[in-house]
C-alpha cells in the first residue's frame, strides 16, 4: 500500500520557497528545488537567527566590547548545541570548519596510521586519506558482503581509521553505522562518518552508535553561512599539528617557539565564523524539534518519487546494493536516449526544476555503474508533493514527446538555444539577471 502524507506535517519554510523563475518559452513558474543534496536553502528560522545576530556581529575571543562578548558567547554556545545535537561523548570535541571537505582534510592530518575506505565515496572522503596511507576496498554486489570485505581488510593489517559515508551522495543509501563502528573497534581501528548527506535527514547519536569522528556541512544542513563541523576524539586532534598556523590556535608565541592550544582552538586559527556557527546551531535546534514527523514526511515523498520514476519507460534508477535497509531523499537516475546534462537543462528551462547532473564528485562509483554521468533529484524539508508530481510529469513528457525547445551541449553542459531567460544568455541579449 502506498504511504500517504500526514496532513498535519507541512513542508518547512525555507528561503526561496516563493521564488518564481523565468521559463525559456516565456512566463514564470515557482522554482522547484531538487538539489538539496548539493546545497540546501536556509530554514526560515535559521535566516531569522542570522538577522537577529548580525547587529552584534563582532570579533570572537578577542574583544571586551559588548558585541564581542555576545559574539563569543554565541560561538561557544553554538559549539555546545552542535555537540548535544550529535550526542557527543565527553572525550569528543566540536571543531568548526568551513565544510565537510575541510573537516575531512583536517582529520586526515591527524590520523596516526592507514585509513580504509570504500570505492563508493564522495571525493571529499576519498582523496584526503591518499596522502597518509589509504587502503581502498571495492564494494561488493551486496551491502552485507561489502561489510565482510571491510572486516577482512581491517583484520588483515592494522588500520587506524575506517572512513565511511553515512549516506551515499549519489543514491541516498544509508550505511549500517553501528555495525561498522563495532567492526572497526573490534579490529583496533576508529571510525569516521562523513555525515554530509546523512545529518540533514537522520538524527545521529555518536555515543549510542560508537562513532569516533563525524564531519558535516552547514550548507547542506539548512545553514548556508559558511560553517561546517568536525567532531571527534580529542587525543588524535591534540597530538597532531594545527590544521592552519595562525592567531587563536596558540597559547604562547616567542620568536623561537610556539605553544599550540588544545583542540578545538588548535585547529581553528584565524577569525572564527560566528554567523556560520550560530546558523548551524540554529539548524541543529530546528532539526531536533522537527525530527520524527519530518522524517516520516520525507519517506513518503521519496517513495512517491522513486515509484513515479520506476513507472516511466526508459528510466534507470541507480542503486549500489539490493540489500540496503534505508535510503535518504536522494534519487539518481538516467533517461534512455538523453544525456543527463540535456535532461537537466530541459527541466530547468521548460519546467523551472533544478536537479543535479554529472558525476557527483564520485567518479569511482559512477564507473561502477558503467555510466559517464547521471541525474540526481534530492529532496528536503521544503519539498512538496506538488513539486514531486511536477518533476515526474516533466520527465514523462520528455520521454513521451521530447523537449519543446532546442538544446546544444559541449563538455557535458547543455543550454537552450536560443536562451531567452534574463541573465543567462551569453551575450546578455535576453536581459540582465535579477541580482547580478
Ligand atoms: N561528502 C558527501 C557525502 C557529500 O555529498 C559532499 C558534498 O556534496 C561532501 C562530502 C563535501 O561537502 P562540502 O562540499 O560541503 O565540503
């Protein structure tokens, strides 16, 4: 039986949810954002929090002025909020970073040994470990067998870290984190979870699941103000050189010597991003409050999208394993006979729908699928049933009748010809963009 939406659980208010955008054939339409997995809009409450804090914006940790003191309090309070949101253990610290990529590169500089990774990862959780001893395990045909392969690799030779994604940024498939944490620990390793895609969709409790390190991005967590997080066990973070050398990361400097501060400050040199941190904390609070109904809502919408796509001839939905128990609201697919870039251009130009196309910074995974590129529709707290149906209708119309406009492509990027939407034509003939 198809699940139905709980009528009492409305979509969340997010910035841009009333945006109307031009269509190539003329007129405008409400923008349907299916690219939450790349960057999510700000929750209205997060944007309000930033507005509220802006007048007090001042230096953090460095000033006695009232605004400085308030900014410092907000920054440190944000650290506490993020720690509570993630169920941090007492020996875990929250380090503010720019994003997940930054957080993972930071940790890569602290790991005292090899890191084991799967070949399905986003490049951010694949490339940083290369510099310090990376061992890649190829995913098997089932998730169960993949976990066995990881166990074999971890047991065969000591590794310091198992680095896994919480949810695939391509297919949305969720990994069994508790099981993997137990496995890593049994083999004497620690576990890092790249939660860039999982955290916006599922609550994570580090203490309960045994996760040692976790990275996430504020801009994927409805707080697009430039902050991310690395959370993790203090000992490695304190033993490693600071991520960046500079002000704020030290306790004492002489012309010949430097005493580095302990984490988190050790790895937060330079002026902290107080607005980003406060926005992230506001998002954590909002997600805690809305958690269960929002997840139920997302499951219904994702199921509607998957089922709808499966019903359209020529659509292939991408999936890594047949036995994953849970998927977040990310659906990747291809359309027979159409390059993904052309489909994305068509959806944007003729239907005001924004999806992602390309290789999703996961080239090894796309190679496993045997495709050059794909399409990805990702949903979030502001997604509506109407938008899902619009996307399905637009894909079906493409498959049935083809596009109504001409498109040209080069290097994977496709554009309508002629481009009539303001701000997007190469020579500016269609008029200026609204805010450029
Ligand atoms: N990890 C995963 C699973 C992602 O999906 C992404 C971005 O899409 C990243 C890491 C990198 O995130 P950021 O670009 O915010 O550093």
